[in-house]
C-alpha cells in the first residue's frame, strides 16, 4: 500500500498533471486567505466598540441630536433638544382637567354665600372680584371662549385696573399638546351687572393682560383645582408663564462653603462651538459632578457661535439664562456661579485649609476621582482639539457610569413664554408649515427641485390636500421676503415670526427682564433665539407640514443623501 501511494504521488507530478496541480494550488491559497480574512473579521467584530455618533465633530453632534427623520424641521446648526423634549406627552397630570360641569357643581356648594351677596348687591357699585359668583362666571366664560385648551387650575380673581375689571390667572395646556408642559395665562375681564344683579362678562383681554393676577399674593386663598383621581409619582414639569426666579445661588456661610466639595472645568476648545456641542460638553461636566456628589462650578457667560449671530462673528458675553432655564437647574442640582465661587474661595481657602486637586488629562476617569477628598477638583483642558473637548471625559468606560442629566436642562421659560404668546394669539388653533429656501434653493446641484417645489403655486397645490381652506397657517421659513408667500393668502390666513416683534421689542417683558439680567445692557434677540422660538411655534401646530418629504422629494442633506436610517 505504501508503495502504491508513493507511486501515485509521483505520478501527480507528471507533465500532463502540472496544469491541474497549479489550479488546485491557487484554489487552496485563495481558500486559506478567505479563512484568514474571516478570522480577522471575527476578531474585529468581537472587539470593536462602535464610536458614539455624539462624539463626532459638532456638526454631526447637532445632526444626531436634532434629526428624528428625513423630514425633520430643524436644520443641522440650530436648536438643541433639552430635557422636556424627552418627556412623554401623555403624563398622568394632564388627565385631570376642569370642565364646565365641574365649575357648575362647585357653584352649587356655595349657593348660600352667593345669595347673601346678591341681597347686598349695589348695581352701580364696584364689582367684588372676591364674590364666588363672579369667580364662577369668569371661569365658565374662559372655558367657553378657549375651546382648544384644557384648564387645570384657576386662581382667585383680583381687582383689575378699575371698578369694573377683575384679573384672573389659570394654568392650562392645549388639547392637542405634543410637549410635556403646562402654561400660565392671566387676563383682564371687563364685568357688568344687570338690574337684578346678574353678573356677565363683557370682554376678556389679550394674553397676559391681567398683570395683577400674575403673582399669587401671600395670604391669597387657593383658587379652583380638580383633585387628581390617582396620585402617581410626581414628575417636575415646566410651567411656562410663571414668574422666573433665576438669581444666582449663594453659599449661606463660611462653614457651608468649607464643608462643600466642588468640581470645575477650566479651558478647552468647546467655547464658541454650536449650542449642541456646548450642551453636550456641559452635561458631561454636570453628570460627573453628580457622580462625584460635588457642586459644579459653572461659567454662566457663554460664547455664541457665529452661526447664530447677525454679525457672523462669534460673540462672547452671552448669559446662560438667555437660552436655558437656570431656575430649574439650580433647584434640581447643586451648581454655583464661578464668579461667586472664586470670591469665596479666595476669602477662605487659606484660613480653612482648602485644597485643590488638579487633573490635566481627560483620560483620568471620574471613577478614579471618587476617593479624592480635596475641596476642589479642577479639570484643566489644553489647546489641542479635539482632545480638549469637555465631553471627552465621558467617553469610553465612563460612558456607562456617568449619565448625562438631560432632565435638568430645560429651554428658557422667557423664550417659551414668547412661544406661548404667539400660539395664544392664534388661539392654539393653527397649522404650521416649514419652508426651507435660502441657499439650498439656490443650489440646484444638490437640491434640484427645492426652489420649484416651494414656489407659491406648488405650495398651494401641495397644501390643498393637507390643510383646509381658511385655516391659520404659521409659516416658519428662512425666506427673508415674506411677501413671496402672498399668493397663499387667497386660501389661508398666513402668519410669520416677525409679526410678533412686540413680544421682544424694547417695550416687552422679555426685553425688560433680559436687560436686567445683563446689568442694564439691552440684549439682542439673536439668531438662536429666533430659530428656537420659530421651531417651538411650528411644533405646536395641529398639523405640521415639513419641507423634506412633505413638500419636496429632495434629500434634506442634498442629492443622494437621504437619511433613511433615521426614519
């Protein structure tokens, strides 16, 4: 057998078999390379940790944070998502709203008091805003007038500007609300009394016209509120329209300061980047502070990127409180303004022997700092990007340990109050259309159909089957000449952001409050504020028609760049 096998192998090397042997050898080599390739691929697949898309440069961070579909309203360099955007809109707190029948039932329980007031009625005398009958009539008139919103609380009426007016506040939410938030309004009612002392409402003022009811008085009795049937875990929800208290927190005493533990981030390349980049890094710092159980020392002075400014230049000296709800942050987390902190630190560090622990490498994880007992941990970042971005601290193994506390960051309630005012002027009964034009409409190579698809004629044709004639339409657009859309007025009542300039001009509440925050220097209603308000008004429309997918088949990011994965 061995001899036969040897003869057989020898026979394979005969000239007539050389071609077959070469083919077999090549096949074996290819198969071996294939096996090696599979092994390498398997090893890579097992060990590879995909990079979080949020750790890309700021433009990609923004795209990830703001895009929910190819038809997304927000453009890549605009509005950041905040905590309230991640709250479910079907909160149990929204289920218990006040109906007219609830008001009727409550009035029956106060019949004796109403009767006694009627006996003392003076037709020509001033209206008694504390009279339960007046209160009930005002509540019923409000519910009947504003049929597109749900009411959750009515405050007790207060005397208005004269003997025939009363101011009343209420908490509400639009019936078709898509955001998890309450709103507060307070209006002035003109009231009359007939000869038999019957009370009636002559008129209800505009949004926030009842200034005397804005703040609840110290000894004022509670108004009317329906008790929820089921008390679930209380979730903090934004209340737009309440008085904002975003004064800077202070340390109560030297003892409190000396016993505190603090964390501060210094330097880095995050400044003057997009708002998405800024917030992603800031939340990393806030998350680490919470993990270490330390107070975050924050710089409330931020740099607004040139993408949001009218000067097209980065602008320093913007206040965090212009854009975000600092009152909610300071009530929900331990934070201090760095100016106040350094004053206290300089005053007491030597006396109380307070030590500083310096960290200059972002790869030093929060877990390694958990045992540090020094009063202050300072993370100092260099000048080389991207290794000097704050968010690098939260990469790698830290990502699964330190959680970014999104719920602590809400949008500025002053800006959201402007949103609420615009929606209220439209009685919360409008549809919204977003029309992207600008530079994209001019670039026919990347967006070949956009200019034509967003022309007035085609807009009318497209909207015909989507929005009923005669409806209020809020148009959010980057088209500077709004007269371009005049043909739509034949079928719809069109509205644009600049129609409501009185809400942020020099006579407005927003202007007054932001100027005070800015040490008496007037604040510009900048590009970020504009697009933030424009976006939020758009998102509160009953129907929302977006540019990409709804108005045109062009891709949001240009030809052949439709993001189907996000849909």
